């Protein structure tokens, strides 16, 4: 993970703690042409969720996972109201 990505993750963890009614949706993505794209996207989302829980102490109930294969290989963080 890049230093910029680490800063983004830390900022997201701080933000979610300020909003008790919201969850943080972690969306793992993989390019459609990557081998086993759906599973790879799922693993990416789970890896980031694990960092949020274990490193930044975000409660697991505040995290929602999803994944998708498409055009790019990223992980998106989305603040969502329940």
C-alpha cells in the first residue's frame, strides 16, 4: 500500500468514528481481465477491512464489504448512511 493510500485509510477511520449512524462501505475492485477477478476483488475488500479493524480499531459492524470486477483494480471507501 502506498503512503497516500495509508493516509486515506487513516482519514476514513477517523471520519467513520465521527458518524455513529453511518457505515463505511469497502468496495474491492479488479479489472475484468485479471485472473479470477471476482475473487481478487473480494480479497482486496477483505484486506482493507482487516486493516481498518485491526490497525485503526474500526468496529466490524461499521464496515460493509462488496466487490466487483470491471475496468480497474482499486478499493473504494464510501461513507454510507444506514
